[in-house]
């Protein structure tokens, strides 16, 4: 079985690669993850905070 690692990716990234990394880890389309973060950002701003926290905490792809 393939080992999955949660990390920021360099391909298909727009800002820091957080959404692309999460999409690869959960095996979903990156657009779905971006829409979830955008909806959370519009609803109460929590999407922005979660994204920034993930950008700081998640390791970069090596």
C-alpha cells in the first residue's frame, strides 16, 4: 500500500500549496478543497485562519 504524507506541494499550487497538498492526501480534486476554504473564509473567516495555520505547520514537499 502506498504511504501518504501530508505536506505542501509545489505542483498545482497558487499560494502556499496547502490546498494542493490536502487534495493529494485525501485523494480529491484540488478545486473542492479550495472551494471549502473559500466558503469557510466567507462564512466567518475561519477558512483564512485555518489556511494560514496549515501553511505554517505543514512541512514542504522535499
